[in-house]
């Protein structure tokens, strides 16, 4: 019997749910996407209909009919998908140290990369506040420098192989042209490759994966960009 589709609440632009799309595609998991708007109107993340599902009023949010599990927080959703569907261990690592390191980087992504990149984008493109833009861009650069340092002599963050830790960074890193716009040293991909060579090679390696390419194609389709 074919697997039942996972009910997946998402947003066309917001990067966090797109992490999960990479994992759906990596593992061939069927899913049905519902795209919400931001804000309190009907069909919005802050409308009472959705707040009953996720009191945080944010996406992603899933319901898996196979297990009845309902879940939010993109990195937890990815971990759930892997636990249920990664039967051949595409994303598994050996040993307690590496298992904890995967969790460490998922925590770093959720606490540092996601929120800081989001605030840098809002400061420049919505609030149009030069001081805040400079402040948050400095934090964005510190976040990337951290990953660049961790990748010295390595192709992947943990265990010499692809894990959820690596893929969790991809959607926000794909937005860096917009996030670092105007920065003298790191505004373009070419500049970033010079400043953070380990990070840049890793990012390009991740983007070449077929599942990431598929995610980018779907993203462009739903954003009406092709
Ligand atoms: N830590 C959460 C963040 C979720 C999040 O902020 N999602 C954004 C879309 S990328 C959202 O729903 N924003 C709506 C809002 O904040 O009102 C995760 O990783 O899932």
C-alpha cells in the first residue's frame, strides 16, 4: 500500500519549511503542502484556525496520518522524518559523540543562523534601518565564520558524511545575496568564497544534491519565478 501523504503547512518565501522539503525529497516521502500567508487573516499563520494547530503561529507544521503525530519546529520535523523514513541510514552517524554533534549543529542553526539571518533581512529590507542592518549583518558574518572554522579540513560538519546538520543550513544560506546586500566584503558569492572558503565549498556541495535542486525548483514554481 502506498504511504499516506504527510500534511505539511508551509510558506512560499519563509526559509524554515524548505529545510523539510529537502528531507521529503531526499527520502522520497509523500507530502501535501498547504501554503499559508503571514499575519492574522484567513489562511494566515496567526489566524485562529492555524493557532489551534500551532500556538506559535509559525510554519512548518506537520500532521502524519500514519502515526497521528503533529509537530512544529523545522529541525524537529526533519528529525522526525528521518526517524520514520530513513531506513538505510542516509543521515545516520556512528557513536554518541557524533550523534550529539548533529544535535549541537541543529541547535546552532535554530538559535543562531535562522533568527539572526531573519533579523538582518528585516532590518535592511523592511525596517530600512542602516544601524540595525550593520549590527545584524555582523552577526550573520560571525555565524558563517563559525561554520567556516568548524569545516577546516572537512567536507561535512559531522562524521565525514552528509547529515541533517548540514542540510538544515541550506535554505537560509541561499538567501545570503539579499541578507548581506550592501556589505563591502561579503555581498556576493565570489566575495564569500574568498572570505570563507571552507563554508563556500561546503555550501556549493550541498546545493548540488538532487534533493536540494528539486527543492529549489519547487520553491521557484510556488513563488512564480519560472
Ligand atoms: N524555529 C522555527 C522558526 C519558524 C519560523 O519562524 N517560521 C517562519 C517562516 S520561515 C514563520 O512562520 N513566520 C511567521 C511569523 O513569525 O509570524 C523553525 O525552525 O521552525
